């Protein structure tokens, strides 16, 4: 018995008792086997034809293997692949969203914005206006904002396009009063617009915080600053039509879109807030909205 190493195959000369005898192997090509074939033959002993007769068998009477080594390898590969797919598909104890949610690609979008708006304080101080209870807040823009209860508002954001998809977010927010202003927190968000946008309503989550405050400005003795600091985070399942696009490109584009929304909305919000302060400080107690729905 010996092994001979060649460029691409190791040749094995079978000993006599494997070629002839009670446990003869059905070896092709004059008992020449590749090393890989020998190893797999040892893993599948059912390929051995053990003969009970002690007499030398007739080579013509030895039946060929019913399942080749190549076929067994294919079967084994399929078994391993099936086992791995089964492991991935089983939901873990911490994931109750179902087996398919594990495999869905997602993108995380983040945008931050900060704006300041300088006003001249009237006889009634801005500090008093900023500490008004939420129940006395004006909705600012009746075309875009509606009151749900004393502290909760529904906001209709202007339509915008995201990768050619028309989206109109509808935000439900709650106002939390603070000593120097308020904090506006997102409770929920639904999407209106194109069918692809509305189909994502159960496939994304969003959070938003907008801290509204004021401070003195050094431009003049009565100059005051209205300040808005906002952060938006969105996690969404990537629609099937966009899965050919790398996630990094979708996230970069999404961050730019959200950033642009903040750059448009925050100055407009502070402008409306300033107009409402001037109306309140001038004695207008109607708290009627002054916005027209336009950007």
C-alpha cells in the first residue's frame, strides 16, 4: 500500500486484500482513486461490497455501486444547506416579528437640525408666552395642524419625494411643557402619498424630538431668540424594488431628504411662532391660527 503525490491527484495502490478477498472494494480504473474519493469512501462504508465467500470473486460478478460518491456529496450538501436555512428561519426568543423579518434588509435614517429666530420683545415678555400651558397654544396653521386634545396635535407635513416616491407624513405629537419652552415628541407617524409609500406603514418606525426654547440675544436690549432643536430617526424596511441599491446609498439619500425637510420646516415653524407671540403680546386672545398652509 503506498501513496504517490502528483500535480493534481494522489494515486493510491490498493493492497491485495482490498482488491481480492472477502471485503473487496469495487475499485475503478485498476484501483486508482483520488485522495478525495478515498476519504469520502471511508465516510460511506455502505459503498463497500463485503463478500462472505472466501473464494476469489469473479470481477464480472461484482455489481457497480448503486449510488456514486458524487451523488452522495450532492445529497450531503443539500442536507447541510437545508439545516442552515432552518436555523436562520427559526425565530429567536427575543424576536416575535416572525421568521421573515430577520431576513428583510433595513435602512436607518437620521437627521438633526437647529434654527434660531430673532425677535424684538414687546411689553408682554417672551418668557411668559413660552410658559403658557399647552391648552392655550395656537395651532399656528389650521391647514397643517389640528388639535386632538389639550397636549396632542396632528400635523400634516408637506409632500416631498424620496427616490421618486411621493410621501406625505402625518405626525401625531405630544407637547410637554418645560420651564423655558416645550418639548414636542412624536407619538406615531403614518405615510400618505404614492402606493409604495402607504405600503410601508407597517414596515417602519420613527422617533422625533423638537425642543423649543428661548434666550436673550446680544443684537439689542430687547432682542430675544426663539430656538428649535430637532432630531428625527427612521428605521424602515427597504422596499423590494429598491433592494438592488446598496443600503449605504439609500441611507445617504434618506438622510439628505430628512435634513432638507428640517431646513424647510424649522424656520417656517419659528416664523409662525413669532407671529403668534406678537398677536398674543398685542392683546389678541383669540389664539386663532395665522398660518395658511403654504411654505
